[in-house]
C-alpha cells in the first residue's frame, strides 16, 4: 500500500464525542435509558464478556463507516491511519505509555498470539502459564509448544483457588522459576478470568525479571477498571481490551511493547509494510475494519465525561459489594474468599453448592445457564473454577439495586427447585 499525500477532494474530519449533558446524567436507570441500547427490561450482569457500547460512540462509529463507504480509497490510503494514530496517542496518554510503544489490535487474544509466536525461543526454552491463565491463552500455550514449537516446553504453575495472599502467589512463582531455569517467557494475567483475581502484578514482573524472564501481561479486563502506568510497570508486553470496560466497539485492544520487545515482536500477518515501523505494520494487516480501534478514542472520551475511574469505580464497586451481601443473605451463596487487595472492582464470584442435576462439565454448564436464566429477563455468567461452579457478576454504571433484587429473586426461585 502506498501512503499518499493529501489530494483534492479529500477532507479528513477530526471528530470528538459530543459530551453535552453527560456530567449530569445519573448512574443507574437514567444513564441506561439515555445512553445505551440495552433492553429496558433486562438485568444484565455480564458486561465483562463483551461490554456495551454507548449510543454516542455508536453514532460516531456510523459516521466513520459512512466516510469510508463514500470513498474507500481515501479512507484506506489517507484517512484511517491518521485517525488511528490520534486514537493511539490519546489512549497511550491514558495508560501512561509512549505513543510509539502502543499499537491497536483486534483483541487481547490476538495480541498475545502474535507476541508468543514471534518471540525468539531457542530449543529447550520454556513458556510459563498458571492455573488462572485465560482458557484461550492456555490453548495457545499448548498449541504453540506441541504443534508450532515442539522444542519449547510448556510449564503450568498450579495455584490453589482462592489464593490465601499475594505473598503466596509470589512464593509459588519464585519456586517454579527456580525449578525451571529454562523459562524465558511468563504469561501473567492482571485480572484473571474467569476467576476475577487481581494478581500482584508489579511484584511478579520484578520477580520474573530477576530471573531473566520476559513478561507478557494479559490485562484484558483492566483498561477502565484499574489505573495503569505501563512505562513504570516495566512489563515487556501488556495487552488490554477496550471493549470491556472502556465503552469501545468490539474489535479493539491496546498492545504495549517495550522498546526492547519491539526488536522481536511482529504483527500477526506479514504484509506490505514489512521492514517499516511497527505502527505501519500493525495498521496494514490486509484490508480490515479499523473503525472499532479508532473509536477507542471516543470510548475514552465517554468514560472521562461521565466521571472517569473515580466516579465509575466508586459506583460499580459499591453496587458489587451490596450485591454480594444481598445474595449471601437471601440465597446463601458464599463469595470467593479473596484478600481485599486481590478483589476486582467490578467482578465478583459466588460459589454454587453441588447440584445433583448439574455435575461439573462443559455440557452441564450451558444447561445450567438455560435452567437458571432461560425464562427470565436476568442474565449473569456461571463459570467453572477449580472443580466448582461459581456465579460471576459484573457491575456497570447502567445497573441498579433493582437489578440486584431481580437477580436475587431468580436465584431464590431456582434453588427452591433444587432442594
């Protein structure tokens, strides 16, 4: 692809979100009705999987779509890269990173796949993951070390759930790193999924580096939920989805690559920009839809306009705490006993008792979802963790205490049939 200079007839439009009135919208039913397309009758407790995009952000997404369709060549050859770089710059500032160290990709799974596959492992080296590694990335580690690089060892650190303390997590990592000096890369989740644990990330990064191990951080749930300062964190690679907690259309994640990592990291596809700067290579991955990535700028604008992390997490954490207390009191489900410092603001797990009709299996997992939520206007996620089913609830600014009450009633109705 040739990146052309400006030409007659092409007028890029530098868009910004219309934030008028957002500071005055109240969290809960008011913001749900005015700013989201969610069904008014649904109590939605699974924001963490796919997010929900505000109306104002969707409006801008449609404007970009129309601009692209009016003149596709102007879009792909001139304007899309300009808009993408503006988004990169804004989100880089937000996460405490140099713009040159941030790329935008489709999702965190894509990001981790491309960096694992491009790392220059030698024969006999090892790749570390743990019990809490996200399932898709566990599959990557197994596939990579069995099919792509069978000369690389896959090491799986077994951790108990719930962890007793941050120190215990550190001790187990120290032990495995000492036992396997051939480990060259460790994949560490920032907030684990689905187990919803905040890992002691900075300490783990420093520990791994003391053993000469590169660190790839899966921060899929962190952008918008936890404060990030990526240059000071010191991880070699960090990725996080923007669609989960940053109100961005699906198909956008950040990929932070330290200066040293940029010497070996490569995008998923080899294309026309090979040998040029990484931002050009990541941009030109064949013909693709860049608009969700461009719109992360506007998701961030929405996020900041409604109050930013201070106001959003204050609301969502309070609602999550109240929900856990009410479910425990009214239904009897016990929350996962995590140390407070390891508890994610917007995510909570509550343990199901053994269910005779639904023994633990992947098939029964979806049968249980249908039995519990199939005839209701409530939805939450049920997840298997360490041989037990847990209810995972996610709280968001469009939710209310009435939603919690609806969930409690659905749970009470279900468990009354299981006695």
